């Protein structure tokens, strides 16, 4: 039997099985750094407001810095008889400096302490995730920069639809990750409020300065309502959603790369460093990284589901259910950050077989829509033109002659309005070049998209850099 941490109310100590079941150290020990930094900010505020004696505050701060050193060098002993990282650190502090350590918890509760630590942890993780998504976007944009005239089939329903460029295809993925990176930064901004000082749920009778601790920890401002502050996990659920959406985009990219690396497509070959061989089939080169990233998507979606279900019926304010909020979100963030980083390496080292893409594109009737558009310029209603071209496509399939390779006489069998100028419309490269609408697949259009993508990445990089620097400056100030 273990003695309860706060045993005045209880006659019996905590059963070993209860302690084992309630202990969260395996997860929340990752927040040790943030817990110490939050405590340093808190004790400085207590000293500044005259809530505890200055000598005691100085001893507490010195003791916390010693603990931080041991945390960072890996020598801190997490006592598994304590139920969480916050209690571990508080008890270690008291053991090191004596009764003065017990004054650290004045004017705060574990409820606002945990909420603050978790926000600080996820605040950093959100910036890392935005940076990882931005890095993958950069890898895709670099491929686009080199492939503005590389033609490939565009697909709908996994059927050849219209010719596009490899640049356009890569940019389609790039802008998905641009939105993902922005979502992480949006979530960062919403969580950038400090709960510390909300205490258990109702605030505190001590004359604290919440603005001081908020500023010391690099938050934009304190949270507005003490009850909401200790019960809110919107920030964690929102990040879980950001992770799920990003991982879905990663999975889509991976699915295409897996298909494109198959012998049936032969569009790409992945670098040996990011593939594996078979245990019995020496000819195989397996796209394992892409498959693993695709496979991890279920776990990330599960993390979002866990957060939604965990919080769906909780009454105000804090409930112990919220101890279970950290593992799913931390896992989701880890997976997304590592997956985006790995896929940036996979993409940037992949070889694209441009001739194969072009030959496959030219082999079908992928320019059928362009022939229909041509007939519309001859004042034929589009639906009628659609039917005319459908007949031409059937003839192309039956004879094995591509539309652009038919003679003018053959094409005029389907409409007497077809003239020599049709050959300015239906060659595959002309199909691509003429799609110069904003956001289209022409080289001119993709050049504009690349410029816009680079602008987005640069602005985002600067935002991430500034936010990281602000936080690092706060840590530096607290450790001085």
C-alpha cells in the first residue's frame, strides 16, 4: 500500500494497483521541461507580488533550475510512486530544498498547471508540424520547378482524363500541405493563451498577476475564464484534427507514389535509401516508407476520434478523464512530423521517368475534351460536340489510331466543320499549353503557381522563425 499524496482526508493509503492504473508518467514525463519553466514563472510572480517570502522564492527557483539540469541531461529520477510528472517535480523540489518547496503550489492547482504545461508542449509541437509540412511543400515545389513541360495523364476515377504537367500534379499536393501548415499555425494562435492562475476552477484569493506569468511563458495573453481554462481541451482536439487532415493528405500522396512505382505505371523509381527488398524475391523494390506513412493514417485518425469521444460528455470543470488527452495528441503529432519529414526525403530523391509519362499520355484519347472544345469554337453546342467526339473516340479505339494522328479526312467523317486548324488544338502538348487559365496546367500557369507557393512558404517560414524566437527568448529570460 502506498501513502496517498495528500492523505489528510484518507484513512488508508493508495493500493498499488490504483497507483499503477492512475500513473501517467510514461506520457506526461515528456512535459517535464515545460513543467519546470511554468513553475519558475509562477514562483517569480509569487515573489513579485509578495505572496511568498523572497528568500523562499529564490530557493525554490534555484532548486527548480537544478531539477531542469537533471531533466535535460537525463539523470532526473521519475519516482513511479508519484502519479504524474508535476507531482514528481514538486516532491523532488521539497526533498532537495526542504519545506520551502511546498510554497511553490501557492495560488495554483494541478488543474491549471497541467493545462498550461500541455499548451506549452503542443505550442512547440504545432510549430514543428507547420515546419515539417512546409518542408514537404518545398520538396514538391522543387520538382514542379523542374517539370513545367513534363506531360503526364491527369486522372479522374483512376481513368485517363486530360493531359497535365508533372508540375501541376506536384503543386496540387503542395497546396494541400500549404493549407495543413496554415492550420497548425492557426491552431497555435488559438492556443496561445495562458491558463496559469485559474487555479482549480474558480481563480484564487491571492493577489496574483496572470499577465506577468503569461508574458514570462511567451503566451499572447491569459485565458479569459477560469472554469473554461481548466476544462478546455479544444486546443488539443483541434491539433488532433490538423494531424488527421495532414496525414490524410500524406496518405494520398503515398498512394500515388506506390502506384507510380509499380511496373504497370513505371512513372517513378524511389531512391534505394527509402525502399526495401523482399526476403525471398530478389527482383523487388518495395516502397515501404510510403506504405508505412499510409498505414499510420489510421492511428492518427484514431487519435482525433479518441479526443472527440473523451470530451463529448464532460461536465464542467476538470474531470480525470482529461488525463487521457495527452497520449493520443502527442502520438498524432509525432507521426505527422516524422511522416512529413520522411516524405520530403522520399519525394526529393525520386527519379521521374518523363518519357514513360509522355508515352502513356499519348497512347489514349486523352485529348478528346480538346477536340470537343474545338467544335464549340465552330458554333456547335457542347453537348452535341460531346456526342460527335464520342463517335471519334470509338473509331480511335477500334482502329488503334490516336485522335491527333487521324487525317483531316478521317476527322471530317464526324463533322464537316473540322478544318486544318484542328491540329492547333489536339496535339497533347498543345492541350497542355492552351490551359492557361488561372490555376491551370499550362507552363505559364504553373510558373505563377510556383511563385505563389514560394511566397506562401517564405511568409510561413518567417512566422515560424519569429514564434520560435519569442519562445526561446522567454526561456532564456527565465533561466537567467
